[in-house]
């Protein structure tokens, strides 16, 4: 009876796994097929011979290392700036009462509902007047903070017992020391989760680098991978998918390294 009761749950888990896993499977198998196999009807589920040279073609068809370096610079810069802005903001909203704090926090939450495409034009005009088109700062500064990050970290900071903070203040600990020694270690799972989400969003961002850059010197990897569609006549799906595999690998590695902390973050917040 226990097995019978668990069967629907097991089936649902398998179905969900296949739904999420299949796109990655299809991307990888397409990346090692020949062009003929990618357009064959009915489609082939497995390549006859693995075409590893597709990755070499994708690497050599574009200035891959230039795009990769730009993505690393932009992503790390956004990560560092966001940590420097959301941590003190979340701590202030969680632990202090000041005039207009609810209104200010509400305004921050409202920004979560504004799509990036809506503010694109005024930002583009401003960056154009500043001469920031084709520069790193135009790709980094608009994402130097995160309303979602402030909200999520504020909720975590509010769960820290007040007695712990008061005890630290009795020991004459400064606010900076309280944040560094108490709040950040306790919020490590949340910070890891926010860092991973920021990494994925920034690493995969296509729209913003596309419209604010015209030169390979500052363009990021997603824009470079998309340009593989134009390397030869027609769309070489196998080469394009090989580029996408190389684009996804850093994200998969980051997720595998951070998954335990992510589970802890959501388990802790769920318990509360």
C-alpha cells in the first residue's frame, strides 16, 4: 500500500524531471550532430557519430575569449556592486525604524514590477549623452542594486533574534561588525541564492548588451553566441548549439557548487 500511495508522486517527479532535463539533452545532442541530422524529419534523438569539431568551429568563428572576458568582467562587477548595496539597505530596513521607511521600501518594491524594456529608452538617451555607449559602465551600473535582493535579504535579517543583536551592542560592537560577524554568516544561504540568481541573470542577459554595444570589445558572450547564426549561409544549428553548451557550462557549475546553500535558504525560510 505504501508503494501504491507513492506511485503518483514518483510518476510526477519523473515527468517533471524529464520536462526540465529534455531541453538540455536536446541542446547537447544537437551540438554534436551533423547539419543533416539537425534538420532530419523525423528528428534523431542521438547522433550517429559525435561531431566534437562543432565546438572548435564555434570557438573559432567568433572572438570567443574576448566575449568570455567581457561576460566575466560584467558579471563579477554586478555581483560585487549588488552585495555592497543590498546588504546595508536590507539591514537598515530590517533593524531600524525611521521616518518614511515604509514608503521608501514600498517604492523599492514597485521597481520590481517595472519591466526593463520600459526604462530602456531614457537610460539609453542618458548613457548616450554621457558617452557611455560601448562601455562597461553602461552594462554594469543599471544593475548595481536589486529590489528583489533587498526584499529577500531583509526577510532573512528580520528572522535573526533581537537578543543576539542587543548582546553584540552591549559588547560595544559596531554596526559594521554586527553585519560582518553576525548577520552575514547567518544569511549565507540567502546570499548564495541571491548571488546565483544574479549570476544567471547577468550572464544570460542578451537584450541590454545588444542594444548598448556595437563593438566586440565590450560585447558579452550571449550576443557573441547569437552571432553564430550568421557565420555561414543558412543557420548552422549544430554550431549554434555547441556555442550554447559552452555558454551554459559556467551556470551549471555555479549551480552545482551552490545547490546545498540554496536548499538551506528555502528550507530555513519555509520553517519560519
